[in-house]
């Protein structure tokens, strides 16, 4: 039988899978000799068993009893013992930190008897004991018994109101004693049962509630958003209580070992005297900056700083911590490698390497492509006029503009209508998660950088300004007042998560400094610390990576931008985009041609235009490979819509033009039930004489022109949607004929896309006719799964995500098991036939961080992605190599 319960002295930080992040780190701190209240952790394995079987595994209860007894022996008192109770907290803690999980239940072990014992042990501090007791009933009622937490809050507010105060410090022992009775009544009415007085029953129910919270709606939602697997389960930590609410010499706080926004070293955190647990992040009273702790208790302050330094040197990274001071003694209650902004991730990685704590390889690992993508978001235009109405904390960077909404629901509804919103709250709580996901940005009037809104927004990479205290946010009446200004739902605000500024109205946005650096408009030396950090990390990643990175670009402008962003060629130049706009007419003529002569005329009209397009692109990418895909989509895409045209012709009746009639006839003729699987790609080339030849000629002539101008064009001609070597051979023969005819010393590789399962499975044959393969993973995903990207995202994907059939859409991240297997087969067999064959990928996946790692693993030569994703792919290719 596996071991289900670990004492804090038995675990370590590498056991996160089993003990969860919180449990593993509590053990690690215990082993480091830091002051952690003793306790034990119930494994995620026990949770998984419970969730799967509906009951706890055999032996778990006995193991818990054994660990509890050991804890009781070491503390010299028993759980809930009437004259001197041991109290514990029951805390959830999954492998990944999840703000969507169950709240912690503190003070377990209190009941009508032990509350008196606790008071006595605390030197007759009745207020403390009854405050602790009412907290237990409140937390237990809400999180274990499912009672609406508002009811307790209201009763608490009433008690304060009766005393004409808003400060919980003004409540005394009698007030709390009465509240305990009220809270018990609430539990009885709402939960239909008595609040359980038996300490062990309290603990066991709380443990089960933590297990169950794994499947709570908001936890499920958070996991999906953060792409955390649904089957990990959570651990449960049982930790002996220490008390920050014993008086003004006690308190509780949170801190970072360095600034999570800038990465700079210093003293960052919040502290609250005479308080317990979540008080410090819940905005109940105003916290003081951590630096003030020096004044309150210099000894504790010094100890804390020493511990923070020890943690940084141990974890070699920024850590965040939760601590409590009980009558002048410091206790550590949590630590973990802290969440940080994207900018801070780059700065911290470089700072740590400068401090000699990590090397540059490790620094490259400490950042990722998603973070880099975030840094490329636009900013507010510095020169634009702005009407600043408030300033809060710069909690999570970015520039967000949107209409004000006051509730999660409103944000979700607006998002469904395609509207951008700013979610404005006094402070957020886990119930606001859906709204935070739906909104462009989050603005709160209370709370610091460690508040719920700030932590969650940073985790999601969402713009957030918090603690903008000038704003009087009235959620009930849906208005914000600031001085004379009144802002209502629907009014537009712009918030700057980098500076904390809040502007009325829409502020225009401009390029980020990181983009300016990639554009070459900002030299690394001229940039700030962030730009320099990005430069150092990118330089190291570029030197390390094996994969080349190309761009998908169809115009000279895109090609030029991609090249500035570091693209080493074009992996996909789509030619159909060149047939749009005014050229559509020429394509129509081609489709309507009824004789060879008409067809030739139409093609002759298109040829010089294509030639000019290719010339421009080859020029921008001079010296680098440019893969040009011959026309791929079904021709009807260039014709008017069937219904619209039918209506037009029908309405015109006898007056309908000859051209419209012919068009309608053509639309009917070309109509297909499954155009995606119809007359497209190489099939078009083989069916419509002269079409591919015209394109190849345009490529060859453009390349010849470039040669004549002294350039070095490197065109690669790509035949799409090939399923058999015979198709490729026909197309290839035609192309080679044209190349020979044009002459002029032009050399062009001829290759194909692998985007049909049959192509992947017969890649060994196809490689005989192909000098390169480019995996078209969009089509390969569609054809492997047999569903159409254009339709399924709206119809059944969300259900599939709910059911866990996908963790993430296979169009976003390559499906390794299925599509990836085909890629592997094609790579292996293609290389067997033609060892030097060039292999790349040009689907959307080429810019997706996880997929890039896969392409590195299977040994492709390059990935190709949209110009803006090129830096992301470069970084991820580097990370895959170091
Ligand atoms: P979360 O995952 O939401 O951070 P925690 O389990 O860390 O929840 O608990 C929240 C807070 O409750 C802690 O930061 C700490 O202040 C308080 N807390 C938890 N366990 C104890 C304990 N054994 N003694 C004192 N305070 C505790
Ligand atoms: Mg919490
Ligand atoms: Mg915590």
C-alpha cells in the first residue's frame, strides 16, 4: 500500500506531484531549519483515489490518526483538548498554485469547551479565543458546508454597526461570543445540520472538502485557462496553528524576496497587526508596507530578511512567502517560487545570472515564449493626450482599453458580444475569475500587489491596476466617483498596468520597447534594463538553437518585417492572397474561360502581376530561402457567394447580364459539398492547364530578374495537398519544364507539403520527387482528426475541452500522439529515401511554444510562423536546445 501521509520532516521540494506545491515547500522549509509549525501532508494520490472511487483509500484514516497522534505527542496537547487545545489548519495545495481552489480552514479543534481552554492558555485573552472560534465556524460553514459566505459577512457587519464602528478591532470578546451563536444559527438554517463540535470530525470533513474542491467550478475553469491537467488532484496540508491575532505584538504578512513587477531586490510585502490568515489579502483593514515591520519589531524583521535571503539562495529564484508573528515569534507558513510579470521574468533571469546564481542556459529556461509575446503587446502612446483620473498599483503590465463593467457576469456577456471591457471592483475574489478572463483589464480600488486581483492577473498575463484608492467604486449602483467625475457602466476607461495610471476615455496605443528593439529601431544599449535583458537572452537562445526560424509572409512588407524580427527565410508564401482585390476579376476570367485562347489570355494577364509580387519578396529576402506555395484553395473561393448571386440573377430576371449568368453557372459547376476535401491544391494544377505553369514562370522570371540585378534569390517551389508521388511527379515535370524554358541560371528547389495522412504514410515514396517537405500542420490536423477547423471551434470544441478529450485545441498545440506520430513517420521515411531532404513546418503550430519543442525533438530543420511570432519561436527553439 502506498504511503498516503507525509510529515513535514519527510518531504522535500521535489515532491510537488505527490505533496502539492505548498506541502513540498513546507517540508523543504522544515528541512532548512526554518520555523514552520509542525504538521503533515496527505498526498495527491489519496485525493485521486477519493475522486475516482468516491471514498478515501483503505488505511488513510489510520495513517492520519498515526500522524496526528505523533503531532499531538510532540506538541504535548491533543486536537481540541478542552483545557489546552491543539488547533490545526486544513489547507489545500495542488502541484500548481490555484487561486480557484478551496479556501483554507483555520482554527480546527475549537468548540464550546476548548474555546475556554484556549482563552485560559492565552492568559485570559477571551477576545482572541472567541474571535478564533467565530472564524472557524465562518470558514468551515462557507467552505466545508457550502453556506453562502455573505451571510456571515453581513452578521459581522451588523455587529460592527451596532457598535458604531467599521473596524473589527473595536469588537470585544462579548461581541465575538454573540457572533459565534449567530454563526451557529446560520449554519443550522443553511446547512441543515449543527456545526460539528467534535474536533476530529471537523478535521475529517475539512479534508474531504479539500478533495472535493478539486472539481469545483472555478477550479475547473482556472485549470482550463492555465492549461493545468484535470487529473492531478490536490494534496491536503494539516498544520498546527500559530496565532497572529493574539494582540498588537502579533500579526500576519506576505512578502516577495524581490519586486515581482521589476525584479529589483528590496523589501516588498504587506503586514497587518493583530490579524489572522487571509485578513492581509482580503483588504479588511489597511495593511502596512513590510518595511514598517522594522519599526514594529526589529528582531522579527531582521529574522525575516535573513530567511528571505536564505530562500532565494536556496531556490535560486524569486520566492513569495506567507508568515505569521505570534507574540513576537516568527513563523513561516508558505513559500514558493513566485509568480512574476513577463518583464520581471527576463530581468530576474539576467540578474540571477549576473549574481552568479544561475548560468545563461538556465536563464534562457527561466523565461518563455508566452512571456516574450506579452512584452510585445502595444503600450499607451506616450505622446497622446490623456485624462488621468487616478493612480493605483502597477499590478500586472499592459495597456487595456474597454467599457466599464462591475460584475463578472457583465464582463462575460460583453465578451460574448465581442466588446472589450475593464472589470472594475472594490477588490476581487475567486468568484470573479470568469470576469477576469473575459475582461481586457482589471481595476480595483483596494488591495496591494499581493491582493487576489494582482496575483491572479499576473498569472494570466492580464493587465491590472489595483488599489486605485481615489476611486469610490459603488458596485451596487454601478458607478465610480472620483472627485467631480462620475463614471458609469459602459463608459470607456484606459488602464496602464505598467505605471498604474487610470485614464478616462480611450488612449491610443503604440509599439512596446521590445518590439522597437526587434524592429532595430532601438539598439540594445539604448534600451532600458528590460530591453537589455531580452537582448542578452535572445542572443544566447539564438546561439544555442538548432532549429532555424522562418516566417509566413505573402508581401514584401511582411517579409521585411519578418527579416528584422530575425526570420531566416520564408517558410510559406501563399500565392492565393495575391489573387484578391482588383485581381479577382482576372481570376474570374480564368474560371469563366471556355476556350484555350480565353484561358491563355487570362493567365497572361495574371503572370506579370505575380512576377512583380515574387520579385519584391525575393528582394527583401535576398540570400535567404523563400518557399512559395502554388495556388491551394478551391477556385470557387474567388467567385461570388452562391446565394447572393442567385438572388441577384433571379431579381434581375430577363435583364440579368450575360456575365452574371455565366458566373452563376460556374458557381454551380464548382460547388462542392466538402470544398476542403475537393478540387484544390495539386489537383487544381493537374486539372486546369497552364495555372501552375504560369505561377512557376512568374517565380522563375522574378528570380532571373533578381540574378540580373546582382541578387541571390533562393526560391523554393512548393506543391500543396499532395497525397501520392504520382501527383507530385506530374506537377514537378511541368515545373521543371518551365524552369528550363526560362533558364537564366535560376535554381529552385521543388518540394511538397505534407498535409494529408497519406502523404505522411508514403513519405518514403514522395521524397523521391521532393527536395523538401513542409508540414502543413493545420490541414494535417484537420485531415487526421477528420474535422474542419473553420466549423468545430464554434460547435463542439468547448464540450470536448470540458470532457477533457482535449487539454487544449489541437489547432493551437500540435497533437503529439496522433498528428505528431504522422510527422515522425514522414521525417524518418523521408530522410531514409533522401538523406539531405530539408524539413520544415509552416502551420500555425510553428509559433506555438510547446509545438516548437516537439519539432525540435523530431529533428526538423526549421519552423515557420507569422512574423510577429518569429522572436517567440527563436526563444523557444533556444530553450528546446539548452
Ligand atoms: P492559500 O492557498 O489561499 O494561500 P493557505 O493555506 O496558505 O491558503 O492559508 C491562507 C493563510 O491562512 C496563510 O497565509 C496563513 O496566514 C493562514 N494560515 C494557514 N495555516 C495556518 C496556521 N497553521 N497557522 C496560522 N495561520 C495559518
Ligand atoms: Mg485562499
Ligand atoms: Mg497561502
